[in-house]
């Protein structure tokens, strides 16, 4: 999924795909799904995780983006956080599946 979001009057494109967790692991030498679990219910870790995720999704859209510090420096303090609801929406849509579990599919056929 690809989406362009305006942050501080700058158009920033983000991409979310199956590659996102792999790129996250590669960029930060951290386990994506472990960080995601730890972020749940912890406001500080949630902000940190989604900040990293925003960077990774922007880097997927534009591989020429520099390191995370350079990228964040182009935005005003807390500006990126205005985009987080849209980014979490992108991520959650990407995580949903359109397939029907086999048990449900067989019940539908038998109905």
C-alpha cells in the first residue's frame, strides 16, 4: 500500500508491504514483531516504535532518504506524530487478510 501524507507542508510518501518488517529489522537491528508486542500498552514504546515504522515506510517509498536523524530533522517537533494515525491505518490494512479460513469456508459450502 502506498500513501502520500503532508507533514509540515512537505509531501511525504510512505509504502507498507510484506517487506516492511524485514526492512525494519535491517535498519534498526531489532525484531519488528517483538517491538510491536512491547509497544502495546506502553505509550513511550508505542511512540518510539511508530516513529521507526514511519521512517521505514518512507524509506521504502524513497530509498535515497538518509539516516533516521536526518529524516526526522526535516520536520518540526512532534509534526510526524500528526501522521501516525494514517500510518497505523496503512499498517493495519496491510496486516488484514482477504482469505477465508478453511473451517469457515467449509461451513459456508455446507450451509
